[in-house]
C-alpha cells in the first residue's frame, strides 16, 4: 500500500530532518502548511478566547505555544514568563518543548532560539509535531501506526463510493471526491454525492470545505485552488485536515438497554447518596486535620535551651504515638469506603462518584504526602537542632570562661604600660624596669593563643547562628581591640626604656631565671586548670575512651611538672639565701614577675584537686555511653526481628492476593484471620517504640548495629495494615459484584483460575496478549482474524479505558459481570415510571405515594422537577429528566 512515502509514527516525529528537505523540494507546500496549521491552531485557541494570524510572529514569545498545549492536552504548564526580553521568550518556548518531550515525543533539531528568531520552517516543524502527538498519534485501526491507521479508516469509510480510491495523503484527495465521500458516509443529508463530477475538482473541494465548516464545526484549513494547482499537495496539511474529520465522526457510541425494577434503582441511589455524604464528611475532617497539622510540623523556629527543644521532641513523640495512628486508620478506611462506593456505582450501572473539588482521594494522598514530608523534615530538624544547641551552649560557656580569664589577666596592664616612671627613674631603677618589661612581653606572647581561641569560638558561634552572638561579638571585639592596644603600648614602652638606657647593668639572674620559668609554668597550670574544667560532649563509647586516654596521658606528665615546680621554687629560695648572706635588702616581690611562689603553690594545689574530679566526670560519662551502647544493641536486636517480619508479611499478602483458593467467603475469612494475626504482632512494635523512646531520651542519634530506623518500621507497619485492609476490601467488592450481578461461585472461581493462569509474573494484571488468551480460554471468539480483532479492540476499550496496557482482575470481573448479567438503564426506569403514571408523560405526588413505599416516594418527590410539557396538569412531575439524571453521562 502506498502511504505517501512515510513509515510508522516515528518517521514523522523528527522535525528538522525530512521537514526541511520536503520544503526545499516543493516551496508551494509551505503555503499550504501555513494555512492548514494556522486554521488548526485557531480551532483550538478560540476555546481560550484568542486567535493567531502570522505563524512566524505569533509564536515567537512562546505564550501561544504554551496556551495551545494547555487547551489540547487539558493540563497546566509551568507559569509563563511575561517579560519582553529574548531570554523570557526562549524560556517560554523551552517550557513548551519540555512538555512535548514529557509526552514521549523525541525532539530532534528543534531549538527555542530559532523559533524566537522567527524561523518559519522550524515553527511549522514544531506545530506539526504537536499535531502528530495530540491529533493523530492515538489513531490506530487494526494495530497500525497512527498514519496508517488514519489512512485505513479513510479507505474503509470511502470504499463504497465510485471514483474514490484513497491510497495516500496527497494525490488521492486532489479531485475533492474523497472529502465529500467522508462527509456523506456519516451525514448523507448534507451532501448530494451523485451530483458531483470528477472533472470539477475545485467545486468538489469548496463544497466539502464549506459543509464541514458550516455543519461539522471543522474550520477551513485548505484552499481548493492551491490543491488543484499543485502537482502533489502537501501530505502533512492533508493529514491535519483529515484528522479533524476523524475526530468529528469517530465519537459516536451506542446505548444498551436492559430491564430492571424502579424500586431497586431508587434504593441503590439512596444508599449511594448516603455513602457519598459519609465520604465527603470524612474527607473534610481528614483534610482539615492535615491542614492544621502541617503548619505545626513546618514551624522550625530554634529555641534557646535544651529543655525547650526536648519538650518539642516529646510533643512530636506524642503526635506520632497518639494523634497520627487514628488518622492513618481513617485514611485507610476512607480509601476503602471510596472503592466500595465506586464498586456499588459500577455494578448498579451508575456514573462514577466524583467528590467535591479538593476532596478527591488523590487530593487526600497529596495532602498526606505533604504531611509526611513535613513530618520527616520536622523530625530531622529536631534531631539536628538538639546537638547543634548543645554545641552552641558549650561554645558559649567556653567563650565566657576564656574571656573572663583573659580579662582578669589584662586588668590594669594598660595603665602599667602607660606609666612614665622611666622619666624620673635612677639607673638602678632602669636596670630593673627593662627585664621586667621583657618578662611581661613573654607573658603577653603566652596569652596570644587564648586570644585567638576566643576569636575562633566567636566566629564558630556566628556560623552556627547563636542567639546571643551580638554580645559575644561585642566582648570578643573589645578583647581584640585591647589586645592590639597592649601590643602597641608594649612596643612603645620597650622603645622608651631602650632609648632611656642603652646599656643594662647586671641583673639579678636568679630573679630573671625565676621569672622566665615561672611565667610559662604558671600559664601551663592555668591551661591545665582550664582543660580539667572544660566541658565535653560525646556520643559514642569510643569518644569517651579517647578522652580518658588523653586524661591518663596528662596525668603521666604531672611528676615532671612537679619537679619543674620544685626547681622554680628552689631558684626563688636561692635568691633569698644569696640576698640574706650578702645583707641585700630586697624591696619586695620579684621585680620581673607577679607570679609568686604562693601563687604557684596555690595553683598547683588547685590542679591536684581538679584531677580526681576530672577522673570522676570521665568515668560517669563512660558509664553513660556504655548504657547508650546497651540501648543501641537492644533496639537493633528488636528492629532486626521486626523489619524482616514486616517484609515477609508483605510478600505473603501479595502471594495470598494472587493464589486465593476456595469461595470468596473462605478467602475473606482467611484474610481476616491473617489480619488478626498481624494485629496480634503489634506488641512487638510497641516494645520497639518504647526502646526507641529510651534512645531518643538518651539523645542517641545513630546506631551502627541495624539498618532499620523507627521511621522505616513505622511506615512499613502502616503499609502492612493498609495492604491487608485493601486486599480484604478487594474480596468484599468481588462478593458485592458477584451478588449484585448474580454470578455463581463456580463462575467466580473459573474467572479467578483463568486470570491466575495467564498472570505469569503474579503481578495482579494482564497484558493485552495474556488477556486475549484468558478470554479465549473462557470461550470468547477473539481469534487472530478481522472479526476477532475488532471484538478484542472493543473489549480492551472497556477494560482499559486509559490505554495503560494492563487489565486488572477487578476490571476483568466487571467486564465478565456485564457480559453475563443484565443491568438497569435510564430507558428501563423511564418505562417503569410510565407504567406507574398510566402511560402519561408525567406523574403526580399522589401516584408516587400510592405506588411506592413511603421512603422511596418522598425521595422521588423531593428530587423530581416540575413537568413543563403542553399536557401538564397541576402538580405534574417530570420523571424522564429525573431518570436520566440518575445515570449521568456514564456509559457503564
């Protein structure tokens, strides 16, 4: 068959390849494509209240492309950018291209920049891609490609007409007879086909175009003269126009009539209305709870104290243990009620229930997903915030301690350095002042490290967003400024002393040696006391053992330090002995240092007192970490048992749902027993929750002994309960379907056995070929011939209306129940009312109360509109519109 030089759908989904080559072969095609594509676009854009005139210009900013895609797909695209800059236009076109690609279209050589620049060929190529995807791709006759399917449809529809032989989408349409034949085949009253002449193509084409525009709402997309005067019309333009005829004519459906009783219809509708009201009420309550809870979970304002954060953690645990579990059950029950209601509506031939806007199951699932995302983020925030706050408090305390020590040391130093005593000093005084200043410089250098530590701690507090960073920064800045001033004053004083006296006399070497050794030793003792009083935070046994080891190493240095202390004190005693033996009267304390033997002994005694206190604190922390390790192992042991158990049960439920044996009631009883066994396992999860609470209270944040977290196990448990509940509901719905349709137990078992036989992968759904084999095994004539293929396509449109390529067992049962049983329809209900009304076109309230039970009678009276026909009597009610409304627009 000549299909116009093209293969399958893929040959037309690569704009930028054959597209440019075709235009170069016949420039006249571009004119046809411009007119056709413009008209096609406007036929859709008018629904949005807009039109285009110039393809080159009107699509350059991308807005019309995005609007066109939203209209023909019924979906929302990302918000367009309204700016007039080139980058805004390119972004809009790229959004349209991304949307097309998301629909499975492989775009080649289409660039947003060229469309924004007004490249006509590229713009036509993009529109052709849209037409193919949304107007032609889904057309398929006898498993053909889109193009071949459309061509086969045209051949079948025009086969009975003389002088029409459709073989392609160019030459076969030049004389206009094929267009007229398509219209006449579906609407014979619009075309006088026998009066058309093959030798008058312009008249034929204009006749078809005008009738299609006037009566079929198909806009004129082609010019008769362009088609006739072109050696070969452009097949893309022809395909676009012909696809509009296909969509206009292929939507007719036939109604099916089967008998039923009016009372059954009314009772079913009342029950369904009650279920709908229950669903709406439950959905509103659950959505309101989710709406109230999410802002609480998204409140991540840091607290100032550990106690406040621990209270938040306790509130969150109460939410997980107390408040959320009932809502999980409500959500599951709501889904079960919704599925049960839809099954009732389906088996009673009623339209599917559409909840109020914002209350769909998908809306609840979206809200629930948002809730769980907020919940997960809130828990992660809590568990990260507490260690961060601990770190902040520790750093802040360190900053205060070091600042206090430093400020105590610097107190009065500026006044000493600014003292101009050297101006009136004697030579002996000068000789004493210079070594004293050198000792001070040594002491100053020894304190440099502490100043740097204070600055580093302040920086880290800033990076961790400490709430009192302002005061820390102010104090740190004051210390740094004072430190810089001390350095400047020290340098100035040294210069002044050296300038006053260039040559120093011999200084008391013992005093000087004492000062030089006492200052570092004093600084070492201060650092040791600071370290011994330093706060520590550890989270593992390894960390505390590391601190204990470091402390033991420190204690091993104490004997050497004591020997250094004795040596320093010996220097001081030797200086006193020499002064006394030589009758030297000392003026007072050592002129080179303020560190006296009393200070050294006092601080050494303090160090000796702090060592055992540090021992005690480290041992207490070691005991705490050993307890934490026990909690980790205890939780891991239970979690490593519960986790695999949940996984095994999930697999067993999947196997049970596929390999069900016995009657549906037996299966239902078995599943409920299985559900009770699962519920009986709940104490194991409760024990795990208790252990998890102990872990959280101990502020344990990791556990190397298990891969299971409490969150994973909670989710697994909730999924397990939901899965068994849904499986039970599926069997209940099958019982409901069986009873409502009168299907015997033997038939139901036969349907299940056949379905399971072809469900090779136990996935709970059949592909098209597997489903065809299942039907054949049940006696359906769907063999591989034309009649069998047509019947199978009809069945697939019923069981798989969304073209997913899979048939579920519920859809299979619904189909089999329709094929083997009778259902009620609107026409049957109308006929029943007509009998009650004595063959009148209306009925009265008195007749309804006389013929129907009180509940059903009042139900009808409250909902029937007043009859408006010419034969209306006082109080006449319109039972026809009432009956039609019962069935909505559903074809089920």
